[in-house]
């Protein structure tokens, strides 16, 4: 009986040790839930899905899934929204703190932290919506509308709207329309 109990204990220890992931020293492994999508972007053959902690991509050609997070190359955590600019083949990733990543082909990430680092902007810097209009990108925020020129990858103008939070933007004809809590 004693040998049977000892064998059972040794077997359980061996199974529990084997079930642990084998990540080498100095390497990181992430365990993030992908049950909730905060934003989705479609590139033609890849569907991107974002939650607050990471981004996952599903390739429709070869049915592969890839995970993109701070460990694998993104510059921040706390994704607020994403959008795809087809003209520049760039995925735009906006964060809750105002930070922005541009993910280009080959998963090369370029960080544009100007909103995050701007000390003149007080309060919430999170980006609520991204509107891609040819080479111009418009970021809707609580403090106003921010323009970004994709051709030179530089910020253009910022239209501050005190006491009016911009939820989204879109173009109709020659006019840019802004959605706010007070109306359009």
C-alpha cells in the first residue's frame, strides 16, 4: 500500500512538472485573453482584432493567427482603437494614453508619441476613433480633432474643442463632419 501511494505521488509530481511551459531564461511568454475584441480592421487578406492588451491578426490566405503585443514589438499597452490605411498599407494603433503606433508591412512598428508626450493637453488623451482619408488621418479625442499626414508621417493641425468631446469623424463631399455628444 505504501509503495502504491509513493508511486501515485511521484507520478503526480512528474505530470505537474511536465505541464509547465518551457520558456527559456530571459524570454517572455504572454497569457492574454482574446475573447473580447475592442476594434477590428480589415486589410484585404488579414483581419486584425484588438483588445486592450494586444492585437491579433488572422490571415485569410493561410489561416494563421499571429499575436502582436508589447513583448513582440508594439510600443505600449491599453489599445483604444485601430484602423487600416490602404493607401499606405499601414495599420494605425491608438492607445488610451494618446500614444500611436504605425504597423507597416512586415510588422515593422513606428511609434508616434506626440499626443502622449504633449504637456499642453490636460485630461483624457485617449483616441476614440480613427478616420483615414487618403493621406490624411483624423484622430477623434476628448480635447478635439488631431490631423496626421501619412505622406510625411507628421502631425498637422489640432482643432481644440473645449467642453465638446469628439466621438468620430468622417468626410462627405468637401466637408468633414464630427460626431459629438451634442450632435453633429
